[in-house]
């Protein structure tokens, strides 16, 4: 780990340099803040976290896996160009790491292909970017190539990988080594969740407060940077039944049909079971298997909920 200094007056120059040989994807303010490829450095928006997470760039909402024509089989593993993701908050960086665990364990070649040739440049939140943020209550993994710390007149940049060091070397004209201690990584106001172990709370009656408001719409899982559930679909051509394709698309454990099997049996038919399953998978089940919670505390699922179900507030009010 090394620290460097970048004067803000040279920030646009640095972004412009990155754009010369890579697609730069950064938060851009449109109807809401989104991660989008930028055409000019001035488009980068760092005042607010992106409403939509980065996961669609590595795990597309709809993706063709392979095609077939009765004679041959053609896998559709993508070959993405070099990409730089700039302005990624710690929660989203941790989310990428958690999806790396999930898809890496499965040896998913489609996800792995999309992750290749990607440089991750983080932006440390000077304060909680949302009233629903609770990332400070969960472990945030140091997972980045470069991390930017806003210091008013300049940025301090921490290197976190060999690729990050290489990027600094390639753009050495804009960086100056910094002889200063590493800034504090604690984010003020981001420690809303006060319950460390929710396992004893599964049968608590207060779950009903959230269940009664839930519409089972799936917005929480669509906006979640770590949810990775999908469905597989085979599509055939009526003109030639030997030809077609197989694709996958995002799905949600909040939908009644998610656990439907042959015989029309639904394993989690009751809304309460679906509602609790998502939260327990995010905070407990994934942790039991991999040692870290899947949830990163970004708060998007709360902010995007049509009825604004704050499950963090709900959990804080429960007593075992």
C-alpha cells in the first residue's frame, strides 16, 4: 500500500488519460445517478452514490449463454474491452468481492470474462451518502486497485493492488508521492444496524410489521449489488425447432414463482417466508458458508422500496 497526491486541478486530466485506452464507467447524474460510460471527465458525479449498482456490468440482466442450430453449439462467452470503473464506493467494491465469491465458486465463465480487464478505482465516502446507509455496521473488505480520498483541495490516492501501482506508474505525471498517514476509513453516520446476530430473531412477531407492507415486487433484489439469483430460459424458433438459444435473466426470491417446481408446488408460498429469506440470506446464510455477510449495507433496497420498508430499523427494535 502506497499513498499518492493528485491535485484537483489535474483531476480532469487524469480521467482524460484513462479514457485514451479504456472505457471509463463512472457515476453520472441523469434522472438519478447511474454508472455509465463517460464521454467527458466533467460528467463524473461524486456528490451522491449511484442509485443503481455496478452488478449489471458483470452479471447482465439478460444474457445469452449459448446458441445451437442442430449441428453445432456456440457458446456466447463475452470478450469485454478494457474498462475502468471510477468512483466506486466501498460498499459496491465489497459487493463485487462477494459476487466474485459466489460466481467464482461456481466457476462461471461468463461472469469471470466480464470481470477481466477491469480496473476498480474507489471513492471513499466522507460521510454516509444516504440516510439508509449502514455499511459501517458490516465488514467492508479492502478490495480495490486505487482508492480516492477527498481532501478538499486534492485527493489522496491509496494503491491496493499491483494493477493500481501500474496505473500510477503509467500516469506518473499527475501523481506525487504523499508522506502522510492513511486517512481514517470510518464513515460517519453509517453504523445504523445495531444487531450483530439475527439468528435468534426468526420467529419474532415484529417481522409482521415489514411483511404487512411488502408488495413482493422484487425492487429490493433488483437494486441490491450482491443479489445474484437468475432463471434459465430456452428459446426455440418455430421455423426450425432444432435451432435456438439458452439465456439467463435476473430473478428474485421475493417472487412467488421463484421456488415453484413441477406439480405447481411453491416452497416459499407465504410472503413472510420470502421476506425473511432475503434478509437471512444476506446477513446469516451466506456468512455461515463464506465467513462474511452477503449484504454490504448500501441501503439501496430500503431507498428503492415502494413502501420504504426499513428492515434495519425493524431489526434494531427486536429483542431476542
